C-alpha cells in the first residue's frame, strides 16, 4: 500500500485522513502542530499521540523532509539553498535578512514554462510542478537554521500554474495550527495568468505580486510571452478585481532593463496604468547573468525613474541587489551545480 505523505494535506485534509483511520478528528490538530510548530520528522516524536495510533500512522502515512544539498552564503547575509528532490530534480530557495526579519523566497515548480526573456529559470524549461509537501518542506528546512518571518512565492516557477499545490501550501503556512504566519506575511507572485489570479483570490487570503515589467504590450510581448494571451488591459483589470483585505496593496514588480523599459516615458505610462489599482511598486534592477544580453540600468536611470514615481505619489521602493557575491538570481545555483556534474 502506498503511504500518504501527510505534508501534502491541509488541516481539513488531515482531519479527513484521520477520520478515515477511525480516529477522532481532533487528533489532526495535534499532528499538524507536531509537523509545523515542532518540526517532527518521525511519528514517534509525537508523544501526545498513543503508541497504538503512531503504529497505525507509520503503516499508512509518511512524513516527507528536505535537506539542502548545497548552501551559499553572501557577505550581506543572503543565503541560497539548493534542494534535491526524490526524483533527482532540484529547486532553490533564498533567505533574505532585512532589518530584523527574514524573508524566504521559495519555488513552486521545477523550472518554468513562462519563458520570460530576462529570467534564467525559464531557460531550463518546465520539468514538473512541485507537490504541496515539496513547497512547505523548503520552509521547514530553512527554519531549522534561521527564523522565517515572511514567505514569497517568487523562486523557480510560476506559482499560479500550480495552484493545486500552492493554495494548500498557503493554507498550511497561514493556519494557526500550522506555521502560524499572518496572511500579511505571505505573498504569491505571478507573471500574469489572469484566470488563475481570480482562482487564487477565491482559494485563499494572500498578498499578490504581479510581474509587470513593461508599460506597452509591444515590449511586454517581447520579454514576457504570457502577455500575448493576457495583454496589459486584461491583466490590469484582473489586478483591480483581485479581492484585497482592508489596507492591502498589490505589489507591482518592475524589472528595469537598460534601454528597454527604463525611460522616463515608461515611468509616466506606469503611473497611468496603475492609477486605479491599490498598489505599490518594487523597482528591480536587472540582475545580469551569463547567456542573457540584457544589461542593468545605470544608477542615474534608476534614481530618475524612482523619483518620478515618488513625485506622482506612488509608493515605490527600489530593491537593492542582494547576494551579488553568490549565485543570487533564481536558477544560478542549480545551473552551476548541473554544469559541475556534467564536467
């Protein structure tokens, strides 16, 4: 009999599983807390569960786990983790410390099918979706070494192309009996899958980040093929319709690429595009990597763009480059290790 990986189950799913074993549903909360608050990796650690029931669980279920195969540490405190999965595939997570809090950037797919022109992960293509357990186990693994205060689904993959695993993962992360994170502390990013944005909003309460990266369909078509299916007008309408709790904003991610989308005209168009959307803007200077001809904008260009948005009363931050002395961009560590194995 194939065992059930209980880290694929939300609390309600675990309750149903426990009921199917003929046990009281409240046992699910006990087990859930052991998994995510006490990081139990074996049923025998669950001392408030009877020995008899632990034996049943060991026959019918398993507790999956991830350990990093490689870790790179930057001088600025950023840490990059590579996790090898059961089938030999690999994904990455990045821990970013900032002003007394740690943000963990996690992956949702092995590779990515979106083929954004500026993204290294897209060059790998899509191998498969991650399971819910493979998503939450990234968090479990990093939490063994460092506290994690914020989660962002901005690692490898397009999270909204894997909602069947991402929504349960968000529910586990924000469950009071799970990781206990506030919904304000979990953000899901998308390149712009419009129907799935609505599905995400129906399935869980979470912050939304949208990778805009261009202010015209012409440029966005060039760098983000998803725009051909869901052009700017449709994407921005979906942003406006996304269910936001009180005093929440959508984060507009804008990767600045030299001489492509970094002009003052782009800044003016950006202000117009988001004028009726509760939003804040993250300006992200392009992180140059081998095999991509795009260049980072100059500091003068970044500052001018940033100032224009501020002057128009747009809430904006420019994301400082982190982990520049390690394989910082998504996919760089995986690419490096894959090449070493080939050599």
